[in-house]
C-alpha cells in the first residue's frame, strides 16, 4: 500500500525529469556542434539542474526550496553528474555518435538520480 502512495510522486518526478532531460539534451545538441562535447554536456547539465531543483522541490516532492536542500540536491547531482560524464565518454569511446551518446546515459543515470534526490527531499531534515 505504501508503494501505491508513492506512485503520484514518481509520476511527478517523471514529468519534471522529462522536462529537465529535454532541456539538458536540447542545449547539448545545439552546443555540441560548436564547442567541446564535455563542455556542451556540462552547460546543459548545469542549466537543467537549476530548473530541476525548483521543479523537484515545489512540484515533485511538494517541499519548500531551501539552502539546505539545495546543497543536498547539489551533492546528489554532483554524484549524478560524474556518472553522466563518465558514461557519456564511455559511449563516445564505444563509437556512439555525439548526438546519440546521451540517450543511454540518461537511461542509466536517471533512476540513480531519482533515488539520490528522493533521499535529499524526503529524509534530510524533513
């Protein structure tokens, strides 16, 4: 029954995550044509991170944004960013094209990110 209560929260997470991922990928797609792939990916990640933080706080978990949560969210995303950039370079090394390489990265890193971010918003200083 407890898992059923978490379903709307997970659906909101999917909505916010889809928006943030689309923003991240859109920025990356445009920028990777004119600057280094890692820089393009990082810029997209940072800008989507900002949007993601506020949407996650207010919409997904219905919590007030705070500096404490921002630092926890930032820590979770630092771990997630390192996973992202490592996987991006792995998939590029394996031969995926620059436009397609982020797709398997998202498939792996997004579930990890959900667990990290949920911990920050649900268990750190409720």
